[in-house]
C-alpha cells in the first residue's frame, strides 16, 4: 500500500475560513457552512464603509445556489446564526475575554483584556 503524507511544502487547495468557535456552536451544519461562505465573501469581496465595517450583497437565492440548498433552508440557517451569534453592541467585557481566550489560547489573555478594557474606558471618558 502506497501512502502520501502532507509535508510543510504541500500546496493546499483554496479553502474558506471557519473559526474554531463555530464548531462548538449548537447550529446545523448548513448554518456553519453558510457562515464560512459568508465570511469568505466578506474577506474577498467586502465593501468597506467610512467606519471600516465590511459589507456584502449576497441575496438568499445566490446563497442557496452556492450551497446547493433551498432558499427556505438558507433562511432557516440565517435565522439560526442570528439567534446564536451575539449582536456586536451587546457583547460584554466577559464575552470579549472568552473570545480572546478562544482565539489566542495564551496565558497572558487577562493582561491583554485588561489593556483593552482600560483603553475602552479612556475612550468612553473622553
């Protein structure tokens, strides 16, 4: 039996980003794949506004075609994502800390969070 192994110089096929935290989220696999597809669209074709926020135009019918799912399934998956992902304005400092721990897996996360919170409080005071 002949096996090939992946090495450091092995070229990878094009792929889409999916944050590890999404794997633990209690949503359907279609919702997870949709999130990865939307994130890929934002990163590759997003339009930035004056506040630095990225936007895309991706109608449900196009999402359905891209995922080979019905429009109803895509709408249900969008609703799942909206109900499980927090709105940016409602995220608490504790949630930011948890997000940073998940993203960085570092021991100095508390120091980083404290620094960010201090800077945010200074901006709020001004």
